[in-house]
């Protein structure tokens, strides 16, 4: 229904966060032993896509602005993120470090969760991602779908801790492989090459600076 509505109303389709909710819903059509690792791939793809989209010159400035508006940060910490507050309000080295450490976590931790069954590695990686989402939530960022952070925490615990015995290597269904490629690989590749044709949401270009409908 969402796909059909999207043919008429792109805004409603994008607002439904298709890459996070609509595509994974289709994975539930598969048996549970395929659905769980399939959903793990879907969740990891969102984390990795969001992290990769932060490889931009402006992302440290995003972190600086978001932190400056946070209600639970001391002034000295906020000012330390600028090059020379208040004379030079460009993002400083601390902002650069903070931005790209979080980016590294968002890309590396899901890869570990997908491929590793060691409980300590799983706990460390999942804990790092949960901390990342809690930090984002504590900023109370404006114009951000904050429910996404809550959803990713809950889904991460269920898929990667409660069901940590499953890995991406358990996927054997050709139909599921096709769905994952068509749903998560093709839109990202095409959307990165032709952002005028694919929504920033499906292309997972969240921070890439190009948000066409």
C-alpha cells in the first residue's frame, strides 16, 4: 500500500521512512530463520549508510551546531568545538575528532555485529552503537526523526543480542538475497551516482547535503 501511495504522493512515501520500515516489513514474509539475518542486514545497512554519508567536509559543522543547541552540555565544552570562540566560529579540531570517531563507530560496529558471534565483541559493538544513539537523543536535536534512535536501539538489542546466534552467513534464500540487493544496494549505488533520480532516504545519503524529493 505504501509503495502504491508513493506513486501518487512522494512526500508520504519518504515520510514513511521506506528504507527503515517499509523494506524490512517485506523481510517478515520469509521464514524466521531467514527473516532474522535478513533484518540484521537491513539494520546494519542503515547504520553503515548513515555513517558513509557523513564523509563530507561539513559534517563537523553539523556536530558543532547540534552540540551548541544541546540543553545538557556545559558551555566550555560547546565553545571548545569552535576554532576560536567567539571570533572564529568554524568547526575546530575537537569537533572534527568527535564527528569522525562517531562515524567510524557507525560503520565498523555493524560489520562486527553482522559477521561475529563472539558475545564480547557483540556486546562491545552493540554497546557502542547504543551509546551513540543515546548521545544523539540527549542533544534533543531539532528537525530530526528522534524515534529513529529509539527504534535502532530496540531493534539492535533484539536482532543482535537476543538473536545473536544468527549471522549474515545464515541467509540461503535466493528471494531474500534478491530483495536485499534490490532494496539496499541498488538504490544506494544509483542514488549516489544520480541523486536526482533516487530519494536521499532510499539512497541513504542522510548527511550528504542533497535531499531531493
